[in-house]
């Protein structure tokens, strides 16, 4: 007679333990930088860590009064007219003999890189950092030494000194010139042809002076702010990422583990992510063990939801996910036991075979 004994102690997390004890043990085993928070009405009302909360902070940093009037900069092209003095028509700039290229400056006087222009009788005139009115006053004063009460007009023929860059999921990415009408974030996107179908409108990245802001169009509106009130500055960089870059990982006992993608407006709730993953695996999942793992600024937080009741799923529909979140659905005790046994049975079978061969 052959006897095979399998000894040992197998402990399955959560087996024969109340949920409160399981959660306490999980908390004690987590690193000090990680905490567990229940997804409940209090958490949802606080709104901390949500998209709306983040957009309130962004609004405080970016929203403000409209920028000052346009000032001339290097590369701008000026058109200067002195009325009743056709001999100064050269101030309009020489007309090109051939068809100009798109990158060529239009007719006029180009402000040099040092920030000044040259004009007959007036000599070198500073232009950078000044308005057209200030330049006109300077020219009128200097030309008044040679002409009686000259009438001078100064206008910008081409705005080329200030620009923003827009890239990513827009129909016409590239450089957008800032003119005398202040450019807003929505103006820049509109000039670039608008968002594509793959654009994540909830994570428009604005880089300014080495600092990056994450702007959500829908999030600002939901928080009570107007996205068209965000004015852009010279050399701002806008990037519109694809929705695939803002995915959430759904793992564990779901029908099809996957990366859940946000809606075009950038929103994605816990209920949406579960729906995309085919909801719970009815044969192996434990709805009591639904977790969202989030890491921000080096701080890891685990959110827990007991999803057995319909009320819990209503809260899941209100709990917004952020890019990079991990949604994990735990398994039942029976599933965990089965997986442990499935690992032990091959070893038992090997032991039986060895015993028969030895006999």
C-alpha cells in the first residue's frame, strides 16, 4: 500500500475572516506611504483627488485678467505711412519682384533682432517692447525736425514675434501666431482645426516657463470655470494627447482584463472601467474586494469599495478615475483555495509516480 502525505499550512487572504479584519490586516501589511480609504458618500462629497478638484487648482493658477495690449517684438513687420510725403513711400518696404514664398515677410519694415528699425530722417528707432502708438509718437517727433507737423500712421503688417506651439491630436498641428487680439486656449485649438476623434480633451497639456499644467475642458466647465478665459503667452506649448495615453488598468477577476479608455471629454468612472472590462467574473470574483490603486507625487493610496449592493455601484458611477489608476477585483475564497490546490496537485502526482517507480 502506498501512502502519500501532503503537509503544510495554506493561508488564503480573506479566508474565514470578516471584511473588517481583512481590511485591517491589509492596511498593516502596506508600506507606510500607502493608506486605504473607503469609497463612501463622505469621500465623494469631499471630491479630493478628483478631476474637478484638480481643475479648481488649475483655474486658480491660469485664470486671470486679459493680457496687456500687443507690443512689438523682433521679427514683426511694420507698415509706416507719412501722409503727403510720397518720397517717404520707401517706408512701406520694397515689393518683391517675384511671387513671395509663404515664409517670406510681407512688404514693410522688419523689426531687427536687436529690437529697432531704420527710417529715413528719423534714423534708428527703438520698437521692441513698444506699442504702435508709442512708435508713431517717436517718429512724429523726429520727422517734425524736417517736416511741418507730419501725419504718421504705424500699423503691424505681419505678427511674427510671438507664437504658441500646438501638437498632438488636433487636425492641423503647428505654430500659431499671436496678434493684437489676445489668444485663448480655445482659440488656439480652433485655429489648429479642432480636436481629432482620438483626442483626450480631459488632459490638454500646457507647458509654460518649464511648468506643466493639465487642463480638462469638461472638468473646468463642471467646476464652474470658462476654458476660453485662459489666455496664452508667447512660447506656450500645447499638447493634446491621445485617449490611449490616459488609460486605466483593470485587473483581477473581471471578464476581460484590459486598459479602459476615457471618454472623449476625458472622464472615466469606476463603473465605466468595469463595464469596459465586461464587469465581474461571476464564477470567481468577490465583489467585496474591489480596489483602486492610485499613486500621485510619490504617495500611494488604495480606495476600497464593497460592490455587493446596488447603492455601491451608484457610488462607483460617481468615483472618477485618473490616468494610470489600477482597478483590481479580488477572488472568492473558493477560487483562492482552488488555485492553491491546482499548484499542489502536480506535486502530489509526481510523488505518486516516484513511489510507484521506487516500489
